[in-house]
């Protein structure tokens, strides 16, 4: 039998293909077969019915703990975003001491320091806005290369780069937990039945904005 996917003989797409995260939550549902399955367990005896009942209780507890982990992972991203805003605020102040920096930059950075809990959509928007403000500060530095040698500015930009790596790592951890959730809610019978009865849906992983993806395709050197 030949390989279903043959990397030597194609077909291949010479133009390549970009991928996108589908911004859609899929409700978890079960059909009549699941109800029949549960009834059948009780018909077979009290012990099979009780065993499955305890399995459902464990599954419910599992999902509750997993939701708390999702909250924790999301909070980690928020913490790093807050630190990055603070670093950019300090950097902007240092740059403004030497050159004229648009006052709107300060206003926008200050607005990001809300300290409130963010939804997934808001978290992505804040992250993208921080990237945009960082780019504006970089433009000012490019216009005044001598500022890059300023020790405080150099350290601030180094901190910014470090925090961006931490944000990326935190997003990976969050996406791993989202992937675990999305797989488990469709794990039939126990977890899927519990998830469906609780009205759970799949969750959407972190999504890069169109602007960020566009910049990633640009030539930097």
C-alpha cells in the first residue's frame, strides 16, 4: 500500500500556504446515543451506573481545575504585558529627554496600564498595541542613532526584548492548555458528556493580528 502522504511525488503547492486561527467556538454536544449509553449502564446493574456517575464527577472536577489553569496562564501573559508597558513608558520618557517624541505615545502607553483583568480578545488587542508603540519608539531611535548608546535606554530596550520572549513563552503555555481543553471536551464518553451537559465550548488560542503577520514577512536586514 502506498503512503497516503507522499512527500516525494506530491502534489505540492509551489506558492505555499499561510494558515490562520479560526475565530470560532464550537459548542460541545452529544446525541441520543450517549443517553442510551448511560441508561444501558444502569440497566446492566447498579455498579456500572455508579462507576460511571463517579467518573462524571471526576471529569467535572477535572474541567474546573483546567479552567483555573487557563486563568492562571492568561494571568501570566497579563503580568508580562504590564511589565512591558512599564518598560516602554520608561524608555519613552528617556527618549523624550533627548528628542521630541509624540505626546500621543505617552497617552497611549498610560491608557494601557489599566490593571484590569482582560478577556482573550482584549489581551490580543493590548499586546498588538504595545508592539505598535514599541515600533514608534524604535523609529525615534533610528532617527537618532547616538541615543542607542545611552546606557539607560540600552538597558530598557534589552528588558523589552526579554519581556517579549517571556510573553511568547507564556502564550505557548496558554495555547498548550487551550489545546488540552479542546481535545478533552470531545473525549467521549465521560468528558464529552459532562462538557455537553455543562454547556462548554472549545476555546480559541492566541491569535496574531494581521498587522503583526504582515510585518513578519518584511525584510529586516
